[in-house]
C-alpha cells in the first residue's frame, strides 16, 4: 500500500513536509521550518509528527528554509538516512542551514537575556553543530537522473527555475498497483523569461501532482523591473544620492546584479560603485556563477565569452564588517545591495540608519514585505522608523519593484500545468494561504477541468 501524508505547507506557505509511505519504506519530500504565526512556529517545537528514525530517505526540492530548515532538528531527533538534493541545493544548504542555526541560537540567547522564556534556560531549536551533522547526510545528485532508492521507489530531480538548484521531485512507485505510478512534488515554481536560471521545465505526466499556490490569487503585472530600476538609479544619481536595496541574499541579489550589469552594458545608467554587502549574498553569488548546469542560454553565452554576468564595472563584494561601515563614508552616488530583504536585521540596517534621513537617497524594496516588518512600514510611508533603538527620520525616496518575485504567479502556474499531456488522477494544492489555494483551485477547475483538492494538515491519502 502507498500513502501520502501532508505534514506541512497546508493553509500556509511554510513548513513544507510530505511523507510518502510505500510498503514498509518511507520517503520524506522536503523538511521545512514553519515560520510566521506563533501557532505555526510552535509546531517546530512539538515532537516530530512521525518518528524520524522510521524514515528511510529525504529528498529536497530546494534550499529555502521553509523547505529545509527542519532538517537539523529531524536529524537530531533520529533520522539517519541520506538527504538527496541537487548539487546547487546541496551547496546552498551548506550556507543556509548553519545561518538558520545561528539565528535560533541568537533567539534563545535573547530570550535568556530578557528573561521572557518559560524555559530556564531557553534552548535553541537546534545549534550550528546540529546543522553540521545534518549536512553530513546530504548526498548531491544530478538533474534528470533516475535514482533507485530501494524498495519500490525511484526519484528524479527536474529543474524548477525558482532558485539555484531548485527542482520538481518526481517519485516513481512500482509497488502501488499493476503499473508504476508517478507522484510529482512541484516545490516552488520559478518564473518564465527571467535571466540567469532556466525556465520551469515542462512535465508531461504525473498520476498525482502536488502544486504550490503562493501566488495562486495574483499576477505579478506587466511592470518592467529592469526599466524601473534604471529610472530609479538615474534619478538618484543625478541628485548625488545612494540607492539602497534591501534584498534576499539568495536569488534576488543575483537578479539585481544581472540587471545592473546589463544596464551598464547598454549605457542606460552611469557606471557607479556597486557594493554587495552581506556575507551570505557574497557566498550565494559565487555559487550562482559556479553552477553552470542551472544557467539559461543567455547566461551560458556570457559564460562562454568569459564574462562575469553578476559583476558590474565598479564592483565590490563586501565580507568584513569594517569594510561594510566604510561604504557609508564614501561620498557621491553609489548602489548598495544588502540583506535582509525585509529590513528585519542584517547589515542593511546600518545603511538604512545612514541614508533614510537623506532626501537625495532612495531605498528600493524588491521582494515581498511581510506584515509588521520595517520594510512594510517604510512602504506604507511611515515618517520615522526605529533602528538599533534610535528614531530615524525618513526623508529618502521609498520605492518598490514588485515584479522581481521568485515565484510563478497564477498565470505562470497555469502555463506550467498546461504542459501536462493528460490530467493527473488527483492534483493537491499546497503551499499557499487559504485564499490563494482556493483561487488556484477554481482556476484549475475552470480552465483545465482537473480533479483538484486542497489537503489539510496531517491528512493522509491512499495512492494507487
Ligand atoms: Zn522557495
């Protein structure tokens, strides 16, 4: 008997975890951390919903923490099997998991200092040593190669175009009936016609499909991100100000660098100093350049011509904290790309403290800004903001470029689904807020007429 249990990413975009049981073997696809609402975050702290020691393998769609951040806890709780991931994902995990552990340790330390935890002392969900232990179980695999797991299962990774290494995980089960069945996990689906990474790969067949619905209720709109960026850079540099861009270290930073480099090549903006100020963004940028198997045809042409597609003419990768501070001492226009993307922490904070009071400078938000973050409050036009306990007046221009999301929108999800030659027997809509999942369900039913359902937390379904 083969069954599938939904252990996360139901009614939310976080905590992705799906358990496939085939005979006496168990495969977990993704092992993500719950984030956001307290009710969800508490699930990270509960005992694992299944005994990790009873799971044989884990397969990863990609490295984002909401898909991978539970791995250290899972291993600490007894999982001993291999964690299969593409090369790009494996390399990103080596950056992201220790960083996630450091944040957990800082949270615990903060709770102890402020004395607000009911546990004495408050302990981190996991430590850097736990993250290192989990990384030892990671086994890199190539795209498009069927890997026999054992039992009746085989797994294959298909490029998804979302971030470096991202993939659809396709599982074949030979023991579910008279013929093998295929279960496809979409993970997060990327964008079409974006630079650097390949488009989402079309998939022709699946018996069961799990599809994400982050933007199931939205289209990103026709805004031309590159032209918007050019206008902002030109306007700000004419005033002699700095362009400060809070950006996610993995994905958005590299896309920005690609566009800025291209705008320079096309003579559409002046050559300015461009600083990437985030140790994680610096490491991720190097990985994006190194993993040529993920590059789209334009990026490959630049590789062949020995051009660094992610470096501008006057380019600075900032690793040390001292060098980071010295950027602000330099006069004249410049572009600073720094994390975190929602201005909730990281080095971007001291650049914001420095440039928000400056009416000549511009702060540009390029990703989703969650409720209550500094990023969202600045977007809403707040005139003062607290950073490091100080009230900072906001005189700088505040801009947003929304079309730089890494997720397929509703139209792009439908475009990917239209690649299937026949409808899956059952499609499960996951990884979305309830209204987004519902909107996507209606759209799939009305345009494709498929058999669609929105699973609930811990629901188990029989396959085959
Ligand atoms: Zn993702």
